[in-house]
C-alpha cells in the first residue's frame, strides 16, 4: 500500500501529540531520534513525520499510547469527536485559571519593579539630602571661623572697621 504523504504530521502536530515543544521535536528530528521527511519550505527545510513513527516513539520513550490512525486523521483535519460538555467546561476553567495566573504574575512583577523604583528614588533623595547637609555644615563652619576672627579684633576695631 503506498504511503499517503498528506497524512504526515508537521512538527507542530507531532509536538502537540507528544506533549513536547516544537523546538524539542525539531531537535529530536535533527539528532535522528525521530525519522522525518524533509521538504524545501519557504523559510528552510520543513519536516513531516509519519504518524506510525510518532506513535512508536511515544510508546517506547514517553510511555504514551497513541493511535497512528487517529494521528493521521488529525493531520488531514478530520479530528475525532468534539469535546464533551464536561471537557469543554474543564478546558474553559483551565483557560480562565491560566489567564488569572498570568495576570497575578504580571502584577507581582510590576509590584517588584515599583518597589525597586521607589527604593532607587529614596536612595537618590537620601544622597541629595546628605549632600545638602554636608554643604550646610561647611558653610556653618566657615561662618563660625569668620565670627571668631571678628570677635578676636578689639571692640573699637570692630566698631570703626579697623584691623
């Protein structure tokens, strides 16, 4: 029986079936762990994997039982039955929980960055105030020495501006 090339899986479809990332499946193909056909694509080589090869790899290395026929149907766009109501509800709850977790993560990152920015501003303000204090102390010392010099002159010299 001739092989139906239209039933071959793309890297994305194989990754989804195996529960791996596309990059991992591509790495396995390049390393020879998964056999794939290569086609010249618009952006370089495109890989196609036979459903039987993907199912065998899943069984041997990942302990998954995948049906090659189901994978082939999915590749042709003939996926099985639609999700049941319970599965759809669980899927929607999962999506909502994922969105909420992402929102909380973003808020936590924003809080941390706000905290870091406030700390930076506090340190800058503290440095400026310390500089002002040092300048005021220097000015006070200068004025104190001037006062001591003026007091050291006699009364009449102070009164009439003489040395």
